[in-house]
C-alpha cells in the first residue's frame, strides 16, 4: 500500500519555485533514501512530508489511515539541542506528546512505551542520565527512541549519522534497519552516506531542484546519475 504519493508536485518560496516535477511513491514498509547536493530541495520536501509546507502545484497524497502525527521525525541536531538539560527518559517521553490530547500528564502506558523503546535501542540503563552528558552516538539513539514513540508507520530521518564516528554510524544504521524490518516501520532517510544506498535502501530518490531519479537502489546504482553521485562521494 502506498503511504505517500507525489504527482507532479512542486514547492516554492515567495513565488520562486524551489523544487518541481516530483513523481514518486513511498510504500508501506519501504526504506527510501533521499540524496542530492546541499540546496537541492531535500529540506523542502521534508517539510512537505511533515505537512509543514503545502505544495505550490501537483498533488501530495497521504494514505487515508496516515495522520500527520504518525510520522516520527529525527532532525539534524543543533548545538543548543545537544546541550539540552533533561533526563534521557524525559526526552524520549516527549515523543509521546502527540498522544496526550487534552491530558496534562503522560499515562503509565506512554511511560512504558518510552522505557520499551529505550530497551529496544540498548539504552535502557541510561534513562535517568542527563541527555547532555551522553556521547553523540548515545544521543542519537535517544532521539531515535523518541521518534519511535511518535510513530506507528513512518520514520523520517535527516542525516542521522552526521558527526558520528564509523562505529557509531554502523551501529545506528543497523538499529534503523531493524526498526524497518522487524517493526515494519517505513523509513525515509536523507543521507549522503553511500552505506544507506549500498546496504539498506529499497528505493532511492535523487533531487536537484527536480527529480533526477526515482527507483530501486539496484536501478539507481546502474543509472548514469547514480554512478556519478556514488563515484563522486567515494572519490571525494
């Protein structure tokens, strides 16, 4: 089942087209990697998927069973966010805010969900620690657990391994792959890392103010645009 379908979609800022002619779909359980140069339109598309920005043209359709608050989002961290003075459990629990409705407090069910996701990502023992005292890799696991609390169907990740060492990067990718395969959660990842394409992605969307490519990862690796991008990254 298609969760997201783009039909000739475009987005603009102040009347100037930022990205156009997007035609792709995201299937349930898919692992989509979005690639492209800086300024290619990836961030604009993310805002569209999060329903923070409306298309200037075309149709961006979501499955009837997919609500805006069922998309877990792991953005790039700012320096200020890395120094956030809260406990690990408090940060992860904040992913349940879309479940509160008019309630002022988290229920035991939501607290149990947060603890379960901490255990699932191997950081249950850190739940009482201060978030800003953790390593970069540990912080990303916490944010991944937070995003997992926020979603039932789709997880959107923006360069989740940025700033991590190779070991931390590999561990994070393996966790994301497990979430995709074992929990059936659809993954949409913005990344420049060839690992995302070579080892994990089912489909690839390549942007440069328009859609240069959309198809399977194998088709992308065999395409001219894929060969140029992957060769350029590997030789950079």
